[in-house]
C-alpha cells in the first residue's frame, strides 16, 4: 500500500523537480491530503453525525461547529501523522510513540501560534483576517515542515 501511494505521488513530481526536493513534494502532497480530508470530515461530522445540533458534554454546551472541529481535529491529527510517518519522513529511526508525541507537540504549538498570530495581526495591527490567515498558514506550513523533519521524525545519528 505504501509503495503504491509513493508511486502515485512520485508520478506527479517531475514538473516540480526544479522547485522542490522529492521529500518536500511528498510533504506538500501529504499536507494537502490531510487538509482536504479534514474539510470533508468536518462536513460529514457537522451535517451527518451531529446533524448540526449542539451537544452537552459533562454539563457544558458545545456548539455544533466547535464539536465538529474537535472531532475533525482528532481525525486529521491521525491522518497527518500516518502520512508523515509512512510517506514523507520514512528515514526516521525514532520509536513510533516518540514520533507521535513529538508530532502532537508540533500540532499543539501550531494551534497556539495560529491563535496568537491571528490575534496580533487582526486585532493588534488591524490586518484583514483572510489575508492574515493565508500568511499565517504559509508561515506555519514552513515551520511545521522543519519541525517535523528535524524534531518529530528526525534521523538519529548512529554510532559506527
């Protein structure tokens, strides 16, 4: 399955060869697949699982959009980790549980940075929200790539 997925991704690589390494291209494709699956999952969860109805959890009301976002986030976390582990950063020799923990750390950091940067750009500097979001997304995608490559899925140097 992994081999077939890589063959399919690598088939589309040649036109992008001058701009990206194969690893970076695989990361972009995996990120796109994760984001797309998240959008689809959100739609299904919000409309068909929750039926657009708010939910009560431990006495607290959670609106349907936020509940769908929470459930979708769990799904995309798992999809993103799986794609990164098995298609992008396959050279990593860290244990899977270490990779999972580190991946989660980077995802949580991205959520906090996303929130903080939106607050700063939109509320502090009065930038337009959509442009701010696009800029932050690009910035965090670059941050994520290097964080995943050199932290979550790093290759430990072996002693010869």
